[in-house]
C-alpha cells in the first residue's frame, strides 16, 4: 500500500516532467534571430543619462545613432551625419545629416534634434555621464534642416571622437524624457520589449533609411553567474556571449567545433591604482620597487589564462601613438628590495588592497598580494562591492592600492585632473595635455601621447599591468560580431548566420 | 478568537513600522551614492548634483523618510531611482515569477516529504528509514545554489530537457514558463523536502505513541490504516507549522536561486537594487517581505489555533 503510493507519486512526477519536456523542440530553424549574452543588465536604456557600459552595449549603433560612429576597427565613420568638414582653426565643425533619417516614432532625425541633443547634454540640467565631452562646445546652429554647425570655444582634438560616443546619441525632443524605459532612436533596430531582469529584445526597423541589417530580431540576455553563462552557451540558450570572463572554460569551447572563440582588444588598461598622496606610495622609489616586484606574465597567466597583453604605461598597444615601455621595470625582486631599502623600508611595510567585484580584480588582487609579499610588502585584501568602491576609493580617495581596468577609450587625460583618485600631480603632464588639446595633426598628437606615456611610466604612477581582453564565445555559424571593442558597444548591424 | 486576530494585526503593524526604520537607517549608513553609481567615474560635480536633485536625494534624511512612509500609508511605494518606474509595478511584474516559484517548490517539497516521512515510519529502523534519514541529512547540508548548478549541468547542459536559465514570461504560454521554473523550484524544494521529511517522520512517530493509536490498533485497524487515518492527520499540525516557517526561508533562498537561474523574480530585483543603491526599491521590497513573513506566521498560528482547541481555552 505504502509503496504503491510512493510509486504512483513517482509516476506522476515523471509524467509531469515529460509533459514539460515535450514543448522543447518548438523553435529550431529560422535563423534571423540572435541571442547575445551579457554579464550585466543595464539599469535603463538611455545612453545620455547613465555611465553603465551595459546601456551602450545594447543601444549603440543598434537603437541610437550619434553624429559620428566608431566601426569595428575603431575608425570614425559616418553616423547620423553622412559627412562633416572641419575649419582650419579647428573650432568649427559642419555636419551634413542623412536626408531621410527618422526616429522610430516618426519624428524627423533632423538638425533640430541634433541641436536639442547637444544642448541637452551640455545644459545645466544635464545628467550625462560624459558631460565633459561637450565642454568645448560654444554654440550649435542649424542653418538648414540637414546642416548642423558646431562652434567650439577652443580646438578640441578629441571632439569628433567624443561625438561618436554613445553618450552623444541623438535623441528626439518628443521622446527624450521616456528613453530610459522606451528608447526611441534613429537606428536600424527598434525597441521591442524589456523583460526586466532577463532580456531586452530589439526588432529590425523596416523604416530605416540606411542599409538594413540581416537580423530581424536580437535579444540581449543578462546572466551574471559564471557557471550559468557557461551553461547557457552549452544549452544553446544564447548564441554568443560577449565580454566572457570565465577564462578557465575557454579551452573547452575552443575544442568544440560548435563554438568559435575570439580574443580581441579592449580599451581597458588594468592598473594597480596607487594613492600617490599616501605614505609610503608618495615616494617614487617605492612605486618603482613595486613595478619591479610585479611579474606581468604571472598575472596574465593566472588571471586571464594567458589571454592578455602586458602594458608599461596607460595606453593600449593597438592604438597609433603607443610606446612599448614594458621593459622599463623588468621583474626583479632583488632590485625591488634594494629600492625599498633605499626608500627607508628595508623590512617592507603593510598596506591595504581594496578590490572591486570584477573577477580580474578579485583574482588579480590575490596574485599581486602574493608577488608583493615576496619583497616584503604585506597587503591586506578588502573585497568591496561597486557602490562602496565608487564611494570610498574613487570618490573618497580613501585607499592605499586598488585594482581596476580603466575602460574609457583614450583616457590618458585623467592624469591631468587634479582631483582624480590617483592623487597624481605633475605640472609636466598637465603641460603636455594642454599642448595635445591645441594639436590637430595626428603625427604630432601621437608624439605627445608618447611623451605622456613615458612620463607616467617614469613616475611609476600606478602599477601598469595588462590590457583586458575582449573574449567572445559564439556559435561557430555566426559571423560579423565585433572581435575588438574600440568602444562600449555590441553593434549587431553586420551580423549574419552562415 | 477576535482578540487573538486583533493582537496579531497590532504585531503586524508594529513589525512593518520597525522594518521601515531599520531598512531606511541601514541604507542611509551603508556607503554608496546612487547618483554616482548611475553616472560613473567621469561624472562631473554639476551633473551629480542635477541627478541627485532629480532623484530627490537633496533633501535631509528625516524628510525623505517621512515622505516615503507617508507614501506607504497611502499605498504608494514610490518610484525606482534606477528604472524610473513605480516600485509597485516592478514588484507586481516580479511577483508573477517568484510567487509561482515559491508555490511550486512548496508543492514539490510537500509532495515529496510526506510520503517520504510515511515511508520512513513504515520501514522504521530498516533500509527505507535509513535512506530517508540519509536524504534528509544530505538535503539539509546541500546549499540551494549548488543543487541549482548540479541540476543545470544534468538537465540542461547534458540532457537538454530544460533551459539553463531565464524566463520566457507567462505570455509565452504556461508550458514554457513552467519549464523555466521547474529546475529552480526543484533546487529550492530539495533542501525543503529534506527538512519536512524529517519533521513528518518525527511527528508521526510522536503520535504513534499516543493512546488513541493504541486503541485503534486494539480495535483491529490495520497498521497502514492507522498510519494514514489516525497518525498522519494528527502529525500534520507540526508539519504545517514548520511549513509556514519554511516559507520565509523559501523567499530568502529564492534570492540565490533566482540569480543562478537568472529568473526575473523579486529576489533578483532586490539583489540588483542593493547593488545599484536603488534605495526606494530596496526599502519597498524589504518592507513587503517583512509584512509577508509576519502575515504567514500569523496565518499559521490562526490555522493551528482553529485546528486545535487547546491554546484558545488556555487564553
């Protein structure tokens, strides 16, 4: 009797499970859809009102367009503006817009919308995460519906580059207020729905005035847990996972012909950020000693399973203007100890290493602590969540050492900021930055970038560790996904299925 | 009975009020600025100030607390700082995932635990009993998230029967939605069933020692009938009490399991809101959960009181 009950329960459970499984094989064929996995969910979908990379990684070039656009190689190509001219003084930019650009709600993608967007981003009420990008604008004029003339108060060598950022997306005065939940841009995809906590779905924009993408439907799914990321790929729930950081699983995916793994470049200089105002780190000998004590190869092998490129200063090796300074402080623990002794720390010292949540920081922090311990620098590791890290370390500058990737493109200028959390002050660096801002000629600019890199490396401002790789694990039949990440984006307009 | 219910309501109101104070104070003290989180490392002082004003964070804490509690009393949970949507909408949207998940795992755990408890008693001291006790011991020790990963590996990755995570939404149909909830519900139900099976076993054994059971046996009722008709109904009272208590743990477990399965439930909303320092959402969800837990406990007490006349007579 008892056993009969147990058995019938087991049978009932089995039937229930089978019934659920039955509905599995429903959608298999139609491959004009794509499911992209991302680690973090965007807080909202307005790129002009938030710094979270995830916002741009959904919207850039797909939903919203900026005047200029960054392509997969990092080059500046036409966006909403089909062309532009720069006056000789470097202060007047004239943009010509595409003739038939329209927002998804039918509003015109014209000069008035551009003027509205730029004025909104630089205005008093602006909540743009990169308001500084618009600081050099003196005025925006619209001589006709297809022309925008931007006059700068000073030459700004990075102006076009900044106008290509997601933060400079062109929005419509009719929908700007509601873009957070219902984003409306001029791009080749329209917003379909956002199942909060799970996915954002975009569909192809039939009204788009440019070349139409091959995909009809793109879903961005948000999966933060590393084990779940791996499972979602293997189960076929996602077709590609971008910024994949469970590096230990890569050999498995590389060996499986169903998958393709690409390792590209990002703009993420990963640093052992150092509080230059705090003892003993205010002594350049101590900072140089640390540089000699850190073996980048050990770090890259341990943290990225070999998938990274070492750096010797704050500049990505794939950009023009890069100077290789990785040989300046070769790994040499004996030399490090000697420098520490010279600085008055023959027995080393104690310090704290505050680590934000990303895996590269948590894992890298452990290795850095082990490497520094060998020369007598004893670190106490303090893991922190983002909110606390931003508040205490970044804003409060209350830290000795921390580990973080600086992912903004061409952000070497942060060393010229007085109030930045490195507490680095160098009149020489500021002079170079001012000269850069006055210089338009690419060769001259690159020379100045080179001088900046040398100065930072010479001062050993931070521990310059490695570039964060852009790892994508994807279904082998997909082509057209970006390999490199010159800007925060998942531009799917060129993606096709084989 | 009326006085009992009244006393309970008073406790409920008091608990809810205390919860608002505690959660508000804790969120004020924890480091982290929602505006800075939103605008990131290149934010300028003026944009941060503009966003703080937009979020209503430029007012003193006491004023913000009073405004929030005032809203709660009018049934208004406020507007999320990150999502820019009413908290009530967000919660409603997430409840359609978390509530079915909790109920499904409750149903699964009960459906497994009571037969297992009965089986253990019927086979007392023999193999079946040891197997159930072993399951109970292991099931209690295994954390839900670990079970979750194991289930994903077996049933999604290897067998491909269930999705590895995510939720298609109820609009995609009941079957796909239930499929998405099955593994998470199992991950929650297994530790739950382990506890319940033990409780059921002990409760039945306790009742078996009582006089009316001996009388029934003496009257010639079969062992099985005694177990099912006499012992089990009387053992259900302690089981129901534990079940009520477990419901609170289920909600806590849901936070973890929803994250492993990336289910857009209340737990994940809370987890993300804490990370984003979305104070309004965290406050609202925590107070709702506190009220829910107190309410469930009160309901269990009332149900027990109704089923058993003794505590009423005593009070």
